[in-house]
């Protein structure tokens, strides 16, 4: 009996233009090389310098560098005192890390749907999901557009926190106030796709000294090394000098190693110096997309509310309901076939098998987030994107829409 012929493998087109690309030049490479040649490799003076620059850029008193945006969420929630028995309201349209961090604190994430225009947490839905166990909410600044933190705070009621997930939003503002300075604390990511990069890295920002002090301990195993903050080891009186030495450290909280290394901080410092031009270029590209795609009836373009200035981490368009044969998936495939690395942000967290299995969640629970997911496509947007390449993306989008239109 002859063996059946193997099916030919489908070979994906090479990606010519990704949806995001980091911009690292000679200045960054030189800074990292100097850090590698120094006496410090682990967390040291460059981390402190990076933190000071970041705090100035955001307009807060404290910024603490950590090893990722996910670490920032874990550290911030723990510093805010979130624990077993608590609930924290989160949007479903975000990366899974936002909700996962709540679970890892021993608390329960409670999803509240998003506003249809910005895809940020809807304050009315926050109010509807609040219970006596609610400790606060995480406001994700989706795609770089700042969430309405004041309205979310009002919806939560007194003595509850708002933690900004500002991983998309370094440099964004709302009514003149910087993202990262709107809530009780904020988390940033410096992944290579973000506004600036440290390779991998993140930060917790806050104006609250007590939150900053707790976060500082939590990123370093919960350890207090400053003599002024130590309380003693409980040694008998005749051994008291042995708990006051310069070598002494005390664990005050259950933390972990979330520290950032010096070469990463060196990269971040060099990138921070370019944040202004990076943001200006992203905003120019977004304006050009808005101008060129404004006449496409089959697409819904991203909104920017009055008083908001987006950081434009992403440029997510939405295919209108029923507009295309094959829907969003067909447009995605058509653009990928042309070498355009479009992406979808995000699979709603409540639809992941883990969350459906653990919490009994299902499709239909959060219709705005689900509707957005079924129609979103993120187009390429990064500072080094050339105008001719952006114009080519628009041409490819228009061509695909014409071919797929019902």
C-alpha cells in the first residue's frame, strides 16, 4: 500500500515591517559598554540615576526600577497591601499579566468591561462590579490613551486605590497631567516594543512615600538594608552590637528578586533622553494614519478624547461588523501575506482557558471587550518607521479592504 503524500507545509511570508521595533543606536550601545566595564553589574548607581530621570519625566516623587512590567504590577499590588480575600477590578482587554498579578497576590481579579471608544476601563462598569471586598482597580491605558482615572476613583468610592497600568503610556497626558501621576501608583514596562526599552524592565512610580518604601523592600526579597529602617533581630541584650553592624540586613516582607541590572539601566537612561523625539514621531505617524484612513468606511479608527494626549504605543484599527468576507481574520492574513507584521491586542483575559476554567467565565460576559477583540488589528507604529513604509501599509490596507469587501 503506497504511503499517502505528505501535505505541503504552508510557509509564512517573511515579516518586512513588524508592528513594533525598538530603536537602539550608538549612544545606547556606548552606554551599555561603559556599564559593563564598570565595577557595578547588578543594581547600582545607574539604576538610581535612571529612577531619578524617570520620576522627573513622569512628575512624581518616586520611581523604582524593576525587572519587567509584570514585576512592577506584582510589586505595586503588594506595596498597596493587596492580599487574600481582596478583589481588584481589572479590564478584560489587556495582557494576561494585569490580572495574573492580582491572583499572585492571593486576591481575586474582577473584570469590568471597557468603554467602546478608548477601550479603557469604563467607570460605570467599575461601579457596577464594586463589592465590599473591592480594594481598588487597575486602570490600563490601552494603546497609550490615558484612562479616566478620576472617574474610576469616583466609581470605586472612598478608601480604594487606583493603580495605573501605564505600560503603554509613558509620555501620555490627560488634561495636562502625566500618565503615571494620575493614580495612587503606576506601573511601566520597558519591553523592546514599548515607548523606551531597557531590554526587559519596568518601574513602579508613585507620589506616596509609604508605597515607595514598601516597593523598595519588595523588589529586593522584602529586605531592609538601611540602618534607619531596621528594627532589630531580637538578640539578647549582650549581643545587641551584633544586630547593628553595617553587614546587617532584615527581611520585613515576603518579596522576591525584581531588581534591574546596571547595563539595563544604562540602556534605559540613554533611551529616556530620546523619549521626546520618540513620542513626537509616534504622534506624527498616528496623525498620518488618521488622515489617510479617515475615508475608509470599512474601518473604525482609534479615538483620542478631548483633553487626552496619547503616547500612541499602538495604532489599533477595527474592522466594522460584517464589512469583510472572512472578517478581521481575513484582513490580518492578507496583510501578513504582504509581509506586514500586524498584531491583535489582546485576547480578552476572561476568554483564556485558565480563567474560563477557574472562574466559570464565558463569551458574552464582557461584550465591549469581546467585540473589540473580534475586529482589532494593530498596524505598524514605531519611531524608525519610514514615511514611505507607512504609506505602503496604507496602500496594502486599502487594497485588502477592496478585495475583501462584501
